[in-house]
C-alpha cells in the first residue's frame, strides 16, 4: 500500500509541476503578445509624428506664401527687409514645430519600445521561475516519495 501512495504522491507532484511550467509558458506568451502590441504602437507613434511634421511644414509654406502675397498687394516687395525678417521668423518657427513633432513622436515610440522590452523580460523571468519551481517540485516530490 505504501508503494501506491508514493506513486500517487509522485504523480501528483509531476502534474502540479507541469501545471506550474505551463502557467509560466502562458505568462511568457502573454508578455510576448503585449510586447508585440507595444512595438506596433511605437510604429504608429512615429507615423503620427511624421504626419504632424508634414502638416506643420504645409502650414509653414502656406504662411510664407500668404505673407508674400500680402506684401506684394500692399506695395512692398518680396525683398523688403521687414518682409524678409518676417519670412525668416515664420520659417524658423515652422521648422522648430516640425522638429518638435518628430521628437515627440520618437520619444513616445521609445517609451513604447522600452515597455515592450520590459514585458519580454518579465515574461522570460516568469517562464524561468515557473520552470525552476516545477523542477523543484519534482525533485521534492521524488525525495518525499522515496525518502
């Protein structure tokens, strides 16, 4: 009878260990999925930033064109120092806004990529921990069954 109890105990330990290992594998798969979603989000952030920068560049060109047209209509020439100063300021500010849009998008993308990397590390750690816990359960169960 003691032999049956030892076998049953050992079988229970193996099943428990297998469940622990499977749970760790599932946690890793979940973390990998989350990481993939965060990587997609990072690409989207960069794409949105690029679109924002392009829209800012379009507005800058429109502002410069409007300034030239108004200057010409008022009798000033496009080469008038005041018009040139205003155009220079519009160009500088517009370029700054374009760069700011790109920087913001890249910054958000890098945060998403860092979060993705962290998720992958957590998943790998959970899987390793579950494997070690499962192995320890088996070793302990064997020791109890035959000790």
